[in-house]
């Protein structure tokens, strides 16, 4: 059962594959903002997945993030999410990302609860147009 206060946590160590240079979001060997955004979204959806009925999932509909500090290759980063609001099928999360020296990012993220097969079928029909 979904309720506000559900928390999520994930971590990884930054590699060359996670850098701005590799993600084409810059030229430096630091954690890419798109990679941090992906960590935030993944942590949010995983935190509520087990609380949904079978066949149900969530899709991201909004991400308002600030990347506050750089993180070099080799440093651990982690993300903490909290489900702060449930409005029908819309879920809102407060998210904070850290590296070994402190906070590196924060975000507000909204996701929408969907029936996975129906949603996938709707997307697949676009190829037939």
C-alpha cells in the first residue's frame, strides 16, 4: 500500500561511463547531470514498486533538479528519495544526492502510476501511425 514517507536509497561508484564526457553533456570527467538524473528516477521508482499491484508501474512525468557540485571518477555517490505526496495516481518525491564530501544534488520528481501492458501497447501503436 502506498503512503507518504516511503524512502528509497541507491549508490554506485562513478566510472568513466558515468561522466559528462561520455553522456555528451559536457567535456569533463565528472559525474554527468543526466547520470545523476537517472539515479534519482531509478531510486524513486524502485522505492514504490513493491507497493503497487501486480502489472502496475510508474513513469516519470517531471524532474526539477539542481546539480550542485562536481563528483570525480572513483568517488561513491548515493541518492535518497522520500515519497512526499500522493494525488490520485500522481506521486511526488523529494530527492537528495550525495558524494563522499556532501550534497551534490537535489530534486523534486513526479511519477504517474500506470498499467504497464496498456501503457506499452499505447506507445507501440505510435509505430503503426
